[in-house]
C-alpha cells in the first residue's frame, strides 16, 4: 500500500520566511510545528507548516 504524502513549507512564525520544506501524510490531522534555525532571525524559532 502506498502512503500518499505531500510537501509542505515550514514557515518561520516570526519573520514569515519559508525556510524549509518537508513532507507529511496527506490525511494527517495534526499541524506540523517544529523548532528550526531561521537564518533571517539568526536563532531557533518555531516554524509552522504552509501548503506548497
Ligand atoms: Zn525568521
């Protein structure tokens, strides 16, 4: 069985830059939120998913 995945952006919640792309399952109910390094803010900040 194939697992359908789609790509999403991870957008910095502070400056709004889309710093990362990742993928998640198509029907996943959760929202991705990860602490990632933002090169614009120059520190680790929470990044939220945005559709590609
Ligand atoms: Zn930022």
